[in-house]
C-alpha cells in the first residue's frame, strides 16, 4: 500500500487539490467559523483523492502555525507527521491486507484510544480508510462512537460510496462526494503541475478514468500500465480461445499465497476487463466520451463492430456483478470460471 506521504501530495499545487477545490473551501470555512462537525465521510472511487483530502483536513484541524484560519502550514511538526500518517494523536483504521475485512476488535481498540486526551494536538483524529470493508459488527461498534463522540475527537471516514455503509453511520457524518476529473483536464494538470510527458499523461489520465491518485501511480510506475495492458491483452486472447483453453489459464490468473491475494488479483483483472467492455459500449453507441484504453483502440473498435450493444452490455453487467460477488468473499476460482463460461 502506498505510504501516506505519496498520497498526501496528490495533485497539490499552490495548496489546492485539483478537482476538489469546492470541498477544501467548505472544510476551510467550517474550521475558520468554528463549525467543525465531529464526523466526516469522504466517498468516491479508489484513487480519487479521498485519503488525501482527509489528511489535508486533519492537518488543518491540528496545525500549530496555520497560514490562515482553516489553512494548514504544512511544515510544522504536527503537519509533517500527519502527512506521514505518524502523528501521535492520529489513529489509522484500515484492513490489515487489501481485500480483508475491518474487524470489530479494531474499532474497540480505537474507542479506547479516543477516550484519552490529545497528547500534542488540539484534537484526536481517527482516520478510517475504505470503511466499506468493515463487517457488520465493526460498523455497529463505530455507530456507538458516532452517537457518543468524546470531546476533542473528530472522525474522518473514507468509503467508495455512502450506500455501502449503514444509513445510520452516513446520517451522523458530513458527507462529501468526490468525483473524478474530466480526463482531458487531468491530463493537462499532470503535464503542467507534474511535468509529465504529454503522451504518458494522456494515457495515464485515460487509464485512471480521471482519478488523480491512480494516474500518478501509473506515472510513477510504468510497470502498472504494462500490467493493465497485459490484462487487456489476456481478455482478447481468451475471447479467441476454446473453453478448455480458457479454463487451463484460470489457475495462473488467480495464483497467490492466500485467498485474499487471489481475490485482489482477480479484482484487478475484472476491473481491467470492465474498462474494455465499457470502451466497446461507448464506441458501439457512437458516444463522444473518451475511451479508457487508448492504446487498444483498434482492437476495441473491432470488438465493438463484431457484436450488438446489448451483448456488450450483458458482458459488462456480468463483470460488475462479479466484482460485487468478489467483495462478498466468493471463491475466486469458481467466479472466474463462471465468467469465462459466458464467453
């Protein structure tokens, strides 16, 4: 998992997180006017900047030398350690490994921590990352803390969507829904703010679907783009293969040390394949929206020309259902075999 520093500087220029200026302005105003809520929920797709914005807000809450009311300096001891997610009054709750659950014991440990007075900051802050991974017991345990939040405690929760959490949790939080940037706008930011090569910036922005954090990961590690492209090419190969040939490749496609690793590997595969079928649907429908896999435009155009839109949509829906089932701990091998049967 990327460290806190890499994510806390995502697309920040002149103190602004591009695409979420409205949210920064709202939070800054609440701090400056003394109207801070005891809990906030930042939602949006992975890599859109939820954690970045939450960390920036945590800095502003506890900064010892603010540049202006509600605006962190970024260089004091508290700001620096918060950016690294190492500040003593900052508690981090997340799944122990990607794809695992957040458990009730983690919330109980957090409750004990939050009952203590802040050590060096004004507030104790709990940052609960990807909280859609919390099981029912963990969510119910957090609800008690939200209902009876101690003084000098602020909870910052991130999740892919509010609908994946208990409605009673959502209702007790200030909700900020973050959305990806338009692809062209993100590409321009990558070029102007990060000095990226134009072709690389446009490919990274397209593959990331406008999600700034994902685009920066692609730029920082071209191997991630290569890995995505390999998964796309695998899909095209499987579409031309017999059922026996497809099933023969299943084991290698999900091979990992444990079930959580297999699910994570399959999740990455399904997300790449979904991007292909979405591109095909855009092309077959004549949409002007930019496609994600610009390096495979010719192959996707041929795919879109070979079948009707309803069939493409059916494949897309099946993969999206597969992602949902994967989050429900279904056996990854059986899931992949069932998906390949459709082809």
